[in-house]
C-alpha cells in the first residue's frame, strides 16, 4: 500500500499541480492511515471497507484531534480512494459516504491599522537586514501574499513602475496583485541598497535572501515577524497569516468589493473569502454595543 501512496502523491504533483504543503499533508495523513490498517491486518487496498475508515477516524477523535484535523484527514482519504478507483486498483470507494464534520469556523486573528503601523515602524533601520525585513513586512501587508508565495518571489515578479506583483499560489495558479507606493519604495531600497550585500556574490533571482545569500525560508520570515512584534510592543501572538488576514479585513472595512479581495487573495472559492465579512460584521457589532445607548 506504500507504493499506492507514492503513486498517488506523484499523480497529485505532476497531474494536478498541487502545492508542496498539500502534498506533505496528504503524505502524512495517508502514511498514518496505512499504519493503522496494517495494525488491523489489512494488506491490500481491496480489503478496506467503510468500517475500517470509521474505526480510524474514531481513533483520531479519541486521541484528541480537532474537527478540522478530522475533516482534513477525510479529504485526504477521499482523494486517495478516488485515485485508486480511477486507476482500477480498487473496485469501490469506501470513503464515499463518510461525512466531513462541520466545525465552527474560527474568526482569523487580525491587527488593527494602528497595530500594523507600529509593527512596520518597528522594522525601520538602515542596515541590510533591517531593509530586507521592512520590505518583506510592507509587501506582506500591502498584498496579502501567503508566506510561501512571498519566499518564492523572484526579482522579475516585482514590477515597481507599474505597481504590481506577479505571484504563483496554490495549485500553481498565477495572479497579479496591486502594489502600493510605500511598499514599493521599501522594496526598491532593499533591492538597490541591501540585497547586493546579502547575496555574497551568489547568482540567482530569488528576491528575499538570508545571511548566506540563499532564499529565505518560511521559518526565517516567521522569526523576523515575531522579533518585530516584540520590538513593536504588540501583545499578540502573530503568524505570517495574521498580516494576510489584516490585509483582507482592512480592505473590506474600507469598502472594497468582495470579489476583488477574493482575486487578490487567490481564493478559488468566494466562500473562503467571506470569513472576512464576518470579521467586519463582528467589529460593527462591537461599535454598536459600545456606543448605542440602548444596546
């Protein structure tokens, strides 16, 4: 069954063009699933039935896994079994009637505009690392890019004079995102005054680099963000997605069209973008209850 997983992951990578993060999730979920089946003396995919899947899910639930983790596992199993059926490695799809649990959607953590300003001011500085960090944070808030998209940007993806960024998102989908003047200026300073020093004579086009002159990792950016948050005196636990959430929420609060925000975020389904309308509504309720005399 390990070979089936290998072939499935290869299919998802080559045929469907899924992101590395999705591939890793599939591989992790399915490896755990096969380990459970092996313990049940299941040796062939043709032996798997709905009962085995339910037993596996109950085991995950009993171990304290969240509804979102269960839902992700079910999605992984469904995709895997549909692949086996399509490739005629199995005559049935035992996951077909398994329902995905509907957990309550958690509202994303965001920063207020004033907190964003503090964060960006905390990144000010004149050395090469300061200029790089400032450019990255300004770019994240200005465009709402995912951290993986940010770290994979190349110099040619930034069009400063025309004011836009070209990025490649999930499933290798490309999109164009507008770039504001302030972020553009920070990036220009980084490219001309900092990047050449950080490159250490290396030859490549990755935009943001580390102290070795190679591409900065997602974990590297996370450390930069946390350090800037501490310096800014923000008492919130920030993740790279916090800036993305703040970008979308602030746009909608200021009257941006939901479809336009969906396009900029690279969401394939507008229902994913609609979570930010709930954040805006939540803020309106706070204002109402605070100021209305009979609230």
